[in-house]
C-alpha cells in the first residue's frame, strides 16, 4: 500500500528463465508510479497530524527559466528558495511551518518528497542494472536520448519521478560530454491518457461514479466497516462522523493520508489505530474494488479509462515491428521541432519511460485481467511491457526474399532502415495512423498479420511476470511459458477496448447504465 520493497536483482539462473536465449528483446515500455509524496489534502489535524510536511528540500534550490533579452536570443536561470504562505490570526499572512517550526523544505499538497526522489532514483538504478548491466539491451554510454521515449502526466510529481528514474538509469558518467537535453513529452489535461481522465471524459466520470456508488452500497453496512468505525470513527469530523466509502473524507482519502504517513518520518504520524493491520487490509480491499472493479467487468470502462493508453502502447510495439517511425522515435528525435531528424541517427526506439500514477498501473493490469488478488500499487511501482522477437524470425527477415513482402517491406530493403524510417518525416505532422498501429486484427490483411508472427509480449509488475488470461490458450503464448503472449493475441485482446474515437465515446451513452447487461471479463479477445 505504501513504500515498495523491491526484490533483489535477478540471479543468472532467473535471467536465463525470464529471458530465453531464443528470444531477442526489442522494445521495453515502462510505466512508473511516482515516488512517495505528501497527502493531496490536509486531513486529520484533529488527530495531531501536521498540515505542513518538511520533506521537500528541493524547495530550497529551485530554478526558473528567465528571458534576458527582448528578442528571446538569451536565456538564464533564476535560483530561488520557496516558502509557503498561509492564513494566520485574523486572516493575516504567516509563513507555513513544519512540525518543528521549519520554514524551508515545506511540501505542497501532493508534492514528491525527498523520499520519493530517493526511491525513483533507485528504480532507475535497478532498471540500469537489468537492462544495461545484466542484459546488455541498452548501451552503457549514450550520446543522446533519441532511442528513449520519456513522457509524464501534467502533475509535477510524475514529471519529477520520471526525471529521477532517467537520471538513475543514465547518470552523468553514463552520458557523453556533448549529451543534449532529452525530450520529455507531456500533454494538456484535456488530452491526457496516461491516467484515467474522468475530469475530461463525461461518460467515464459517470461510469466511475456509479461503480463507486455500488461499492458504497456493498460495504457501508458491513462488519468490516463497523470495525473501521470502532478504530477510526473518533477521528472523523463532526459533519461526517462515520467512516464510509463515500464519507468525508472518503475512505480512499483516508487511505491516501495513511499511506503517505507510513512512508515518512515520525513527525507526521497518525494515531496507532490507523496502522492496525486489519484496518489497512480492509481499506485496501475496498479501495481496490471501488477504483478498479469497472476495468474487470466492463469493456466500456476499460475503453474510456485506459484504452487510449493501451492503444499507444500496442501502437509503439507494432511500429517497432514495422519500423515505420510509429514506435515513438519521431517524437523524441530531432531538433527545433523537426520530426524524424534524430540527432544520433537512431532507427528504432528501444526504451519508453512514462511517469504516471497508481490508477494508471492498476487500471492497465486490471484491464488485462492481470491484477486479481493484488493490493493497491505502492509508491514507485512500475509495469514493464516487453516486446520480444524470435531469433529464427530475425534470421528469416534478414534472409527471406518472399514474394509476400509488401511495398513497405520492399522499400525497407531498397532504401535501408534509416531512409525508410525518416524519409517520410515531413508527412508526420497531422497524418492519420497508418498500417497496423490502430487497425484491429479483424481488419488486417494476411500480409499484415504475417508481420506480427514471431513476436511476443511479456508484462512484469514490480519485477513479477504477470499472465493475461486470454493468452493461456494453446497457440497464444510461447510454448512452455504462458506469461509470453503472442503479439497477435495481445493485440486481439487490447483491440476490444482500444477506442477509435475517444472524444466522441466520452460523450456517448450518457443515458445508459454503467453496468453491462452480460459479463465482459477482462483479459480476453
């Protein structure tokens, strides 16, 4: 529920089993939850919990970009120290202070703390140990980041977490002296798909509200909730004296504060009743149901909550297969806004790091039927989606001159990978998705389906391989290991809830029930 306790690095024997010699790793996409943070709201001051936490020492050394000439030709940085101001006696302004009178290093609500920076840095170091030191998949020294797709949600803690992870994976001594600033992609809140965006999707907001109300009906009058009230009820505010799924604060809000306090120092602790193991287990179980049952039960919930992100993930995999630039390399390479002009001439994206949230990770895994029995994702949890290619398939691609090769493949052979990839860069802006990327398997030609043969997808959650139920069927996984799903099967499953027109679907079915008329279990085609 709170701070992740990472497992020890894989042993050589474990690596042999996890990364079979007849498979070659081709693309790794990692979604990482931000690190430890302060609560998003100040709660339980009546229980002695300080409203201001002194765990954000980055506030002592912030830097802002400053324009120093009117023609924008010169820029500089202004270093400053941040202090928070709040209401004092008679509403007069006072500087916010921590539990021991600290003025500096005070956290904003929901801000990544020093502990959060530490754990996300450590995550990057673990990723380096696996993908650089143990597997040799990524280079030890890089001169640019054109093979790495970096993205974060608009929330600062997600951006800072992905920066810390990148730094841990490629510290200064692993970058050349001429290493240019890496590209980090973000979106406006209205376009964000890296978390379930109920704030900008009316139908999804409606779905999530109805599933939350169902959870409240199921749990509010139960022995479990009675137990929570015996333990925590005395700390609830007068206007909402009973703990409930939909109380004020909500049960999920209580969990937010509880988890944040557990991750930090003794100066910001709640009374001992909050940390009763049974209390924590009940809150976690109900929270997981409230927030994620919809992904397990409803195709529409999956489509609107996480489907667009899943479509992006699969699109990068198919782009990596086709080597047509749709794996994300066009977004991260180039300078001065010119797509497709990679500084280092890279032909392929190899690694994607996306800073996101607990709702992203659990929503993704649940939509694939791979989160059953799991607890709420701890801080700095991560999901790695790995694309593999059979080595004999690599040989066949290199040696074959089959007449089934289409025009795009012939172009690759005649022009070379670099020319085929970047020759169409000028067409990139505003063009529609092409080839396999967003086309459902049912609409692919036989030649297009053949391109996906010999490729496998494996998901690891906090270094544990996860299995998609629909991939357990014979012929839909690597022989002998159900965690390796064939790319065809994985795409067939995700096609079912990848939206074709998300904005339109977000304003559709508003007069319909949130609950499907018949079962729509996750993880199946």
